[in-house]
């Protein structure tokens, strides 16, 4: 649902296909299928009642009416200010709204399977890095950074970057940084770690005054409680070019260095590209080589998690350029 009408989703399977094809074309890296993980790992980040809803939502939807098998499930009511969210309704539509932040992320027959596989991919990448690899790239879709502990939205259902960060913590890293460079603010990731001092979250994104998700991502959001000072947002105006964007990246990397991170998770959104249909920065394909090199200079074990990027024909080249730049930066490091 976009501006009052049903339109095709910008988030399509071909996004991952293009990245995989480009990896194969360049003979870059080694591609592995993800391992399987117990659902208890998901509960380190997501609430049990939310996970239960996702796992059974499609069957419930079809049970309401067999014809629903041919229709996506979309929310129509939300528990906004003054309404209660602590009570779990019996009504399916009410639960759909309780666990959704927008009407643009339909549930379909394959939603849980795809989201679950994406989470396994991110967790597998984190495990490889925790066991000593310098880096790993999780080619996940749907993306994850808009998903909160108990809500979906922005094409996101399980927060892959948050799951990866938590897995690195659970496997020995005392301090983990999450750097979100998707055009859209990673509101879900921020909310998950907002009151924690062991995971530093920083994001470079379009100004939420004008850009989705609108209601989070402002510069004055610094964390709360134990997490005060461990959240940093660097919003930029629509139309920002690579020079401006790279200055923000340098600031984010300095902040991560001061935090003393022992591992890094990158929410790798490619919708900063100048040709992206729903975004507004002006990075070019060749710029992503420099992005990868800059990330490598941190010298940290790094998990890169695929997020947005909707210029489908170019997304493979752009994503693999980041990976190539990273690898070349690692080789060039002292």
C-alpha cells in the first residue's frame, strides 16, 4: 500500500539474484548456504509473542477465509497514542496492526520462511566472523533494519543486523558497533539497542523530516538509561553527494573507534545510489569501492548485512563494489 493504492513492492527477489550473479561474474569470495539456528536465538532480539505471530500468521489468515490464500495480509488498525499494546487481541486484524508499523509490508505465504532464512544467513555470517574470519557478507532478503523487537515494517520482519550484533556479543565480543548506511534510518535497530551500552548504534541516512521512517532518526537521539551516549544519528538532506556523505561516514567511524568496538556490523543499504527510485542521495557505483575501503580501515572483524537498494539492475555491481573495496582495503592495511 503506497499513497492510497496497491502497487508492486520495490523489494523483489531479483535484488539478491543480481548481487549473487555479480559475485559469480567476478569470481569473488566463496558462497555458502546459511546454517540453521534454533528459534531461541531469535528471542535474544525479538519478543516471543511477535515471533509466534510471524510463524503462524499466514495459516491464520488463510483459515479466516480460504480465498485469502490469493491475497496478501495488510494491517488496517494500529494501537497509536493512548491505546493499549500490552494486551494481545484475539482478532487477527488487531494483531496484524499491533505488530506492524506501516501498511507497506504485506504478509504473504512465504514471509516467515524467507525472513527466517535471512536471519539464519546473518547469524551464520556472525558465527564465521566470531570464529576468526576477517569478514562475512550476509546476502539477506527481505531486509531487516526497520523491524523492531516486536514489530515489522519497511519490508522488514526480523532484524538481521541486530541478530548478528547480539550473536557476536554472545560469542565473546564485549563491545559491538552497528553502522547503518542504508538511505533510510534503521529505526528498529536503534530501538533494540537504545538503552544498552554494549552495542553502539550509528546511522547515516536521509533526514527524517522528509524521509521514511519519519518518526525516528533525528540527531538529538543519543540513547537512554545505560545506553545514553551510545546512539548517534547523522541525518543528511536529500540530494547529498558522495563528498558530503563520506564526511559523515568518517565521523561515524571515528565514533566507533572511540567506543572501542571489538566487532562491527554494517547494515549495507545500497539505496544511497543516485539511481535509486525511492531515495535521494547521489552516490555513484565507483564510490562504493571507497566505502568498502573506508570500512576496512577500522581493522575490525566485520559482518556486512544486505539491507535496501531498489535500483535493481545496478544493485549487484554496487554491493560487490563495497565488498571489493573492503577486501582491497584489508590487503592494503599495515
